[in-house]
C-alpha cells in the first residue's frame, strides 16, 4: 500500500484525499480487507493503484513510476494505514471516515521514526474518539434501560457490561452464553452487539 500511495500521489499527481476516496470505493480495497492472497502478496502497490484509478475513473495510467531509494511521506502513510487496518481489522472506509488523509500525513513528522505500533495506538485513539459509543451502549440506550437493569435482566455482571461499553473488554471475545443473554434481554441479535 505504501507503493500505491506513493505512485498515485507523487508520480500521477493525484491529490491524497482523492486517491483515498478512489481506493476506499474500489474492489481492491475490499479484497485487501478480506485478505485475498492475490492482492496481499500477488500485486504490487503500483498495480493496485492503477487498478483502483481505472475502476473508479475509467482512466488508464501510463505514468512510469519514479525510482525512489528513500520512502516518501506518502509511502509511509499508505504503509502505516495498511498496518493499522491489519492490526485493528477495521474497514478502510471507517478508518478514513474517522481520520482524514491529511491528518495521517500530519502524523508523519512525529511518528515516522517511531515503531509502527506507536502509530497504530495513536490512530486507534483517534478512530475510537470518532466512534465513541459501542453497539451495546447504543442498543441499550435505545431499549431504554440502565446498565444495572440490563445486568439484572440478562444475568451478565454489571462490571462486564461496563467494561464492554468502555471498550476495556472486547465484546467480540465474550463467551457466547453472555452475548446470547445480552442480546435476548435487548431484543436484538448477537451479531448486532459485536464491534467491527
């Protein structure tokens, strides 16, 4: 993905925000999110960029990639966001809806020499701030009950419900019995309570 961003932005002179929009709308984006080997290890970043741009705009690119021996800031942005997507399993569309390309580019100055894990934790804070409510809290609020009432109705401890809603405990890793009891008490499906 680093090569895709670098090629599209630096060689093809496409605005970073515009390339992100093209990438997120492309079939390639979905295939990368799904971990399809033909995209993860079978295509170069340049091939992915050319494919995305052609799919969205209908324009065939014939721009020769420049030979770079140092990684550009645009390369770092693509590479770091790709790492974060793998690390978090979030969709690229959700990541870029929460944090713009420009904001990620601004992080380059302070984080490009740090470990990528540091970037992932900084970006994760920004993404979580953009999506403050968990599905459990949103559904519980719509249902009209307090955390304590939900604990009494479901038999799931009040502390567990609080931990799930504060994202201190991952509801996606909850025991199926607890998830089932919460869903039944709230009149929704178990899948409705899971986080992406």
